[in-house]
């Protein structure tokens, strides 16, 4: 991990020698005590700065961190950004020649009291003005799977059962790209949300599944996790039908179980939706 210390030292040297930088915060997985460190982790860094605009008008200071070979500047992009949202910070996402990545956000010191949102995964690396002297030890509590309300649970179920019909019609018409797009971008997020709630319940809603469910295997029985992996398939029509039905059956079983666990025996399970949706796609498949 010596290389990682060298990168940290570069960041702190830049910040320490630049009077405009008043504090340095580490966020993300490197601040998470539950995550085993490795060389592929990003450095998620916040610089709390004075003279904010000068960092943007003259960006030569970046060279003190190394030479970026790839970068993205989300706050200068149209793609994925709300143009009506006021820009309160500025982020540089950078991969350097030696392969390490730094996601560096500049935050104006004068906006700390009004616009700054504390993150439970925060380690203070530098604090010239004692702005963060009361920051607690880092924890991933901000990222724990949340207990759903009855309405949220019901709406996720409804979205799943409604949109699997889109996939089925696409497969019936042999519109593979459309069917795959509906499956992966509309149906699967609802599926993974149900899996997240299962994990959340099993662990008292005190854990995080990680971005895109990347840590799900740590919290699921290996055979059940294997079934989830089978829902990911290729472009073959028949394989996608099998994947769709497998996903639907897993979802239905977990939906019924969680309804009882979370809401008692009240009729919140969308059981009729599940029944009718499964009958509908079964008919489409074989007619």
C-alpha cells in the first residue's frame, strides 16, 4: 500500500502549500472501515477552498497531483446535469498515468454553513481552521438500505409487474435490443430493490449492499445468489424468456415474504398483479 500513501502525501502536500485550501476530507470507500482496501479504490477527496473561482480559471495546480490521462468534468457537462440547478461546487474526476484515480471536489469555504451536506463516510485529512473538529468516526450509516414504506413497497411491486410485460412483448416480436433494454434499465432496478430489502430486513436495515448491489454476495445464501446470477443472460431469445421468468418468480417469492415480515398480514403484497402478469407473459410466450 506504499503507493497509496504516496498519493495521499501528494494530495496533502498540494493542500498544505496552497493557502487557498483550508481543509481536506476523504470520503467514499477509502473512509469506510467495512471495506477491505485495495489499489483499485478511488480517492474521493473534498477540498474546502477560498477563492473558489481561481481554481477554475487557472488549473495548473492539477499537475502537482500528476498527469491526468482521462478526466471528466461533470459540472461543465450538459449530459446528466440539471441546467437549472445552481452550481455550488466543482468536481474533477481524474485517472492519472500510473493508473490511480482521484475524484476531487472543490467546495467554497463560505458556503459551509448553508450548502454543505455532511457525509457519514468522512475522514478529516487536513483542517487548517478547525472547521471539522467535531466530525465523528466514519460509518456507512448514510448508505444503509432503508426500510420501505408500504406505499414505496407497493409501487416498486407495481412497476416490476407492469414493466415485465414490455420485455415479454419485445421477446415475442424478436426485438432483442428493446427487450434487453427494458429488462436491464427498467425491470432490473425494481428486482434489485426487492433483493436489497430482503438483505436489509435480514440484517436489521443496518448494512449497505454497495453501489449496483456489488456487495450482495456477502449477505445472501450462495445458492440464492447463484439464482440471481442466472437472471443475467445473453441475446438468445429463449434464454431471455427463461431469465425473465426466473426473475419474476424470485421477485414474487420475496415480495410475499417481505409483505408479511414488514407489514404483517395486510393485503399489501400485490399478489393479484403478480398472478395476472405471470399469466399474461406465459400466454405471450407460447401463443
